[in-house]
C-alpha cells in the first residue's frame, strides 16, 4: 500500500527531524527533509529493500535498525544495518553490533516490529567511541569557509580552533551577543576574508604601485601567500605528453612548451618559495584527466615528497627545495612517471639579482618543463626536457636519467619584477630567453646533453655536463651544514 508506506516514512522522517541534534543544532525541519528527494528515496529504498523478511515464517519481522545519514541528510546504504530478534520462541537475545562510521553525519538508531507478535526490547545502549579527528575545514580562495563540505565534531572538552585560514587567528564572537568582527589577525594587519582586502595599507605597497595597497595576495590567493609583503616566487614543474595520442590510444596534451598556468599535463607541481621569509607555501601536486576511447576517463594518483631548507650569507637569501613526485597512467596497470628535482634560489634584493640553479632527473618520459614567476605575473623558463621512448619502455623502475640542468641569473627591480636573464655572460630579455629555451625539440636528442635548459638542445647556459651539474648543488649543500632540509 503506497499510501501506508508514504505515511510511515513521513512519520519516520518527522521523528528523525525531531531529535535535538537535527532540529536544534542543524535547524533541519521535518517538512524540509520530507521534501528532499535524496533523503526520502534513500530511506524508502533501505526500508523496503534493505531489511529482509526473516528466513523462518514464524519469526517476527522485528529488528534493531541503524541508518547513517551524511551531512546533507542523505542515507549511506553501505553504513546502514540491522540485527534481528532471536529465531527461537520466547528466547532472550543479546544484541551487540560494532559499527564503523565511514563518514561524518548522523546515526539514527531505532527499533521496529512489523508483525502481530509482541516483541520487547530492553536496556538498549549506544556507545560512541570518538575518532581523533575534531574538525575539517575547506576554504574558498580568499578565505571564506565552504560550509557545505566542512565539518567539526560536537563540542565536548576541546577548545575552539581559532587558527584557521592560512594558519592565522580569526577574530570572531568577541561581543556578548555572539557576533564579532570576523577578521583574521596577520600580526601587523587585519584581513577581511569577506571582501578579500586588508583593513590597513600594505607596509610595502610602495614597491607595487600597480596594485591597490589593500589588495590581498595580488588578487591571486591560489598562487600567492602574502603574509608580510615580500617577494614570493611561484614555481611550476610539469610532465606532459606533447603528442596527440600515445601508449596505444591515450590522449596526450597535444602541445609544445608553454609557461601558461592553464596548460594541461600528465603530472604537475606548483609551490611558492620566499627565500627572505624562509617559507615554501601553496604546495600542490595533481594531474589533468586522461582519456582513452576504450577504457574511458580517469585521473592519475599523484604522490609527492617535498623538503626545503634556508640560509643566508650577508645580503644573499638562499632557499633550497628538493622534490620527488610520481603519478601512474590511469585506467590500466602502469608504471609511475617519476621526476626528482632540486631547486636553489639565491635572492639579493640589494643587487637586484635572483640566481636560479635547478637539476632534474627521472624517467625522461614524457616531456618536462619548469618555470618561475614574479609579482607581475611574468614567467621565465627554468628549463625543458624532451621525451625519450614510450611509457612501456621508459617508465618501469624509479629511474634517474638526466633531464635538465639550469644555472642563470634573473635581474629583478624594486617591485619584484623580472627585467632580464643573464646566462654565460649574455643578457636576454624575458621574451628572448623563453623563445630560446622553447626552441628545443620536443623529442630527446642525446647530442644535447648539456646546456641551460634542456637535454634536447645546445643552449649555452652554464656549459656543464650532467655529472658536474649534479655535483655542484650537492657540494654546496655539504658546504652549508647549517641548512636543515625539512618536509613540507
């Protein structure tokens, strides 16, 4: 009887909505949940098909039931369950079920009897063993909380977390009525994440006159972190398939060398390094979707291990970042794409020079590129590496084939903008340098195994061999034992 089942379910939902946690804490009403298709259908499917009839016709259809709702009040079928009464007449059964809760939400426990036989449930207890996770918070780029996918445990005996976006203290609920200024305390400045602006002038705004003195992170908080107004340098490391298809029909990135942040890749990593601040922030490693006409679509599983260390010598501020990243070819069993790189930046703002040293080794498939950005949004190629072989011959094993080495200077002005590149005694404009580096063939050529940016060309650069290049940074690290390389 569809009318009867609808009435029962509506009464069921009304009872659930009437519990204190649902009605008081989360302000959900019975009418709202009854009108939610995902909530109603989820309960309907579980009640009508999830709980079976007993195997013996004389046994009452009576159960202790539990339904797990996620934070959007949608039942999670894999975390719902039941425990039936004894199959022996007039017998007392001790019910004991350990249920592992797989997602945040609400567990609703109830007793049911859909027979004309009396069943008595007594001494029902629910023991909640709390997990270690107290809070998860997701943010929009400028710092507003994504309330729909954020969550925290019901407050028991732990202090409220006030250190939130970017690890800064949030000033809120200061007033007696529970309201507050809702500002983040960055030490010398207060930040309003509701409008994405500082409340006071940036103390170093005079060196970036093209930007508003109240502007946060140069209006790009995804790429930059702006704790004190100094110069941050975003770094991009990418492995991409320049061909249209490869490996038996997998779609490639179908492109050449590029410094565009939107260019696709099979694996890429970005982070922002500030040698003066001694920070590495914004670390992100990911892959763009893959496609195969038979196997469909998928995204690789990425892994990264990044470490950083900092030191200074007079006006030279030095930062070193070592990175290992790997990603598999999705959709079919595949060996990983492996890339290992070491970056050393030496910043001297008094002289207006940023020295860049970089080495990379790995599978040498597919192609790879690396570049660095400035406060103006300009990007300078660090180097490129052409692809060698194919995924089935080049990827197996954790390889250390030489891929690229760079050692050059970038001239910077008082605004933190790149003005020129100097390498092997020659000075290039940003455009000249990028054109020279990107003139390298996309396919690896062994004859070009030295030079500034590529295993694929004979650019002048430092003129070092691969063994000399790798030894240079390792020797420098050994001579500077005060640098402590720490995980990020």
